[in-house]
C-alpha cells in the first residue's frame, strides 16, 4: 500500500459564470498539488473566495475535476456511483461549516448516527445504541442526547454530533470545512481540543480548512496557503509561522492578534489593501501582484515558479529572496 494516503496532482476546477451577456469561466482551483499522509493534518488557509472548500471537496471526490488527478492510496479516485466509490465513502468523510443545516431537523441524534452504521453494515440493530453512546462519549457528549432533536442542541453540540457522525464509519481521512466559523471563540477552542484528542486516539488524517491561521496553527502539521485558486506558500506549520516568506502569508499572520497587549502594540503590521480579484478575470502574471507591496514589472509579466526554499517549505514569489532577508533581519 502507498505510504501517502491521499494525493492531489495539478488539480484544476472550472465553473461557468454569466456576467451580463457574457459567459465567463471561473478558475476556482488553478493547479494545486498536495499530499496527506496517514494520521497527518494538512491545513488549507486563505481568504473567502480563495478556493479552499472547492479544493477540499475535490480531494474526496465531491467535486468534479476539470483536469488533474486525485489518488487515494495510490489509486485514482473511482467514478462516482461505482461499487468502489461506495466503498471509498466510508474512508473519506467530511464535516461541513454550518452545524445548523448539517443535521436533518426531523431526525433525532440517534437516527442521525444510526444511518451511517446501517448504510455500511457496521452494527446490528441490537448493537447500535451502544455504538451511538460510545460515539457521543468520544466527542464529549452524554448518551442522553441521543433522544434529542438538533433544535435542542447548541451550535457546539451540533458540530460535535457532526464529527461523531463522520467518525462512526471509522474513516481514514476527514475534511473539516470551516467547522468552527459558526461558533463562538470558547466553543472554537473546545472543538480544536477535541480534534487534537481524536487524532491521538484514532490516527485519523484531516484536511483542515480555515481562513483563521491562528486556529490552523493549533491543529495542522503542514499548511498550504491559497490565493485565488493557487498555492502561494506551503510547508510545515512551525516553519511557516516562524519564517513566512510570501507577502500574503505575512499579511495573514499579521492579522492574527497576539494575546499580550504590549506585544500586540509593538508588532509591525502589514495590512492587506484592496479586494481579492475576480477569479473569472485574474491578473496577469502573479495573481497577488495587485495587492502586493513588493510587486514590480516582472510580477505582471510572468507567474512565479513554486520554489523550494528548504526541505518542504515552498514559495511562489519573484521577490522571495529580498523578503527572506527582511524576515531574517527582523
């Protein structure tokens, strides 16, 4: 079996867009390549509209590719609806952003958690109540919640139920798509702590999607920073936080507040100006150049190569050397 659990190679995704009388093509994902190892958490980070969720859905076969390949344990993703596809659904799960619309309001929590167990033949009718109680306990909820409907649960409790539903089939990988964005700060911290505990217990791999680098830092082993459908920087989480080398990554990190008021006041900030461009009409050359303080003529003329700066740390920027020197001086 392949050591790599899931691998996306040069994946591209296009959507049709109508603008007035013109038909346009949106490059939602524009040539991403990444891999996730067993038990690893890979973070996809970027602003809204950067293509994170689309890339995450494509990675587990929920979004059709325009081109490129996704492989699971070395084998190409099967055709949706095939027998192999049905088997793979058990191994690749997803927890969506909104816990309020992710659960059927007419089903009790017991029914919601029973469905995957029945569908994949993982527990008999006599075994299901015990299995459901164990799942609820695993995500920090009491077994008595099984009799309740989603409306009786808080947002954090609903998201824990959604995580339990994904875990019910004992998957090898779960896509967590902005799973804390609808929750308050204290509940966000609880969900992150829960994910860390579950990783230690089950060795499940995660693709953790978020616009919040502070959250990703607490859970991801490696990070891919996305801008307008492309990676601008990838690498180990610790390396990127210690030495970010792309202007976009630097700006995102500067937007993460520091709890210490004195340190926060003393920090140098590099705010982002302007809005993310229209993916149906991206800038020439480097997509980030219209918002970049380092942009020069070469940035408009050609797209930067994705250069490896050190082991596993890659950056797509024409001016990465001068940025690197500036980072080291600071």
